[in-house]
C-alpha cells in the first residue's frame, strides 16, 4: 500500500512539473496496480509487497523487451522512450543485488537443501525466488543455479 501512496505523490509532482515522459511511466505503474487491485483476488484492499515487486519487475521487463525489439527494427526513438520508462519504473524497485551477492545466497541455499544435481533445480529455484524476490531477476537466478548444479 505504501507504493500506491508514493506513486500518487510522484504522479502529482510529474503533473505539476509538466513532465510528460515521467508521467506516462508513472501512469503505467498506477494502471497496473489498479488492475491488480481489482483483479481476481478482490477480498483484500491492499496489494502484498511481494506482488507489487513482481508487478514492477514485469513492467520493467516489458519495457526492456520492447526496447530490444525497437532497436532490432532500427527505431531508436521508440527504443529510447521504452528505456527511459524502464529506468523510471526501476526507481520503485529495491536495490538490485550484484551477481556475486546472488551467487553467495544461492550457494547457501544449495548447501542448506543438500542439492547436488540439476534434478534439484526446481527446489533450489523455488527457495531462491522467495528469498531474492525483487532483489534479482529470475533469469540471473536461474543462470547461477544452473552453473552451481550443472
């Protein structure tokens, strides 16, 4: 719920500053939060922090993927806009861990679970995804788990 208040305040500031580009990015976050709030689970008025983090990560990933496609199609103007929006959305995510920090956490998880082969990847990924939610993207986590178990 704290994120929603922050977004509303930043939305007002962007409107007053007449910053159209920032306003678009913040409105995208607000729309996604509203959709999540009115979605399938309408029993609670608040969105859990873990769901907010996943939502923000999803929005950033969408922007990065779109920018990549625009770059491939030689549309640098559109790609730059998507990258800008991704950078604005990332500001609402917690500080991302470095690859070394992620590797240390995953190594501890592997040791705790007694995982030794690639067959244990599912268990390790499940636990790592819980512990690193919002702090690292699943692609990075998956690559490190695969290298440790492979």
